[in-house]
C-alpha cells in the first residue's frame, strides 16, 4: 500500500471564544486517511468542523492536539506546500484583479518564472472554461466563474493534492455539474482530491470514499459503495388494473390513482409473488424500481445518532 496522501490522527481544535461563549470545541478527535488516488468527500452539516480541518491540513491553522501528515510530512512543511492546492470556502479574493492577474499572482508566490507562468495561466483558465473572460475583473464574475477561477488558482503550482472547501456550494445545477466534471477530470489526471461539502447528491456522484463529520467527530467513513451497501432495500412495483391488494405480499399501497397502483415490496420473494400473481388478476405491470440506501439517508441517520448522544 502506498502512503496515504493525507493522514489525520486525533485532531482536536478548541477556539477560545468571548467570555460569554467560552471555549468552542470545533474538533473533538478527528481520524481519517485520504488515499493517494481518487476523490475523498468530507461531508457534514454547517458548523461540523470541515473548514477548520481543511485549514489545519493546509497549514493555515494550528491544531490544539493531534497530527496531520501529508505525503508522510508535517502540514505546513515547504515540500508539502509545493504539492498542495487549496480552494478556500469563499474565494472572493481581490475583486479588482482580473482572472488572469489572480492566477498569475498566486503563481508568482510559488516562484514560477514569467514566461512559464503566462503559458500555464492561459492553460488553466482554458481548462476551467474561462477563455475570453480572463481580462474581466473578478467583481464581474458570477459565483460559478469565481469557483472556477478559484480552481485554476489552486492548480497553478500543479499540485498532487487538491483541497477544496465547498467547491459546489451556492451554484446552480449547471454550475455544480461543471465543477463536478472538473473534479472528475483532475482525478483522471491522477490527482488526489479532498473536498468538503454539505451537498450530498454531488458527493454521491463523484466520491470514491467519504467521511461524515458531525459536531467535530467523524461518525462514518469508508468507501462509498460499502457504506451505502450494494443491497436493494425495497422495490416499488407499479401496475395498471384491479387494485385489490388482497393476497398480495404487500398491502402497503403507496399510491392508487386512475387505475394505476404502486405497492412497496421488501423482499425478492415478495417481488416474485407479486409479479406472478398480478397478471392472473388482469393487472398489467408497468414498472419495478429497486431502491438502495442513499447518502442522504446515511447522513441523516448519522446526524441523528450523534445528536442523541
Ligand atoms: N476562528 C474561530 N473562532 C471561534 N470559533 C470558530 C472559529 N472558526 C470556526 N469556529 C467554530 O468552529 C465550529 C466549526 O466551524 P467550521 O470548521 O467552519 O465548520 P464547517 O466548515 O463544517 O461549517 C463552528 O462552531 C464555528 O462556529
Ligand atoms: Mg465550512
């Protein structure tokens, strides 16, 4: 097994708030490992501790306790810095700069020489779909364009690891898809992506692995397909015709409208029985839809467990 890209152990962070608030335990012992390939989703509700964790990983904040190692080295280490790209949560940056100037500015912080930096900036702005907009000041960018220029900025040092804080938040469905596609493209290039999100549908579509954090503690983590399970949890069967559920394996009628009925079945045997029985009564089967657990269900049940303890 290669070294994990990021390893976080026993991470705690306590903020000293105002006297009236007291101490805020933002992280209460976070453990997770981001493997060197793939997309890792760091999911949780607002205030769970996602941004705090990402800031510690990027070396912007010191932990109160615990350890972060990136490619086997401590966070904030110079070699680590060269291999890390970061998209902050609200990348409003300096809005009088143009997109081109912003990327060039960050590139110059890494000491990339002028000509090379110019070419790279153009390449990156093309990649994120901002060709033709590079001379526009950022204050004229839409939220989606800001996220995309933020991604270009995070990529300017051609880092192996990309850390993205809520890359899809505040975007419309098209903007979200564009960012998802960009993230998938980065994965194809062999990059490690560690991103936070409270938008579960987006995470479900692209993540290989996820951790769910609630109130400063990771409550679930693992490969997405293992967490969600490959098993079907129930089936919804729709049919047209007599809606008498008598003798059927499920009397759980979900809807019945204008001769169409939908029933919910909870085992393969029940499905078989219904599928053979219904036509005998003159019903015509319209559809049979299997349902697996969704990330949202997993997420909500994790939060409930946590709130109850
Ligand atoms: N600089 C700070 N000072 C005091 N409290 C903070 C600070 N930054 C974050 N917090 C608190 O820490 C908790 C976690 O915040 P954050 O990491 O931003 O969560 P998330 O990104 O998951 O929404 C919240 O309760 C937040 O109010
Ligand atoms: Mg946050």
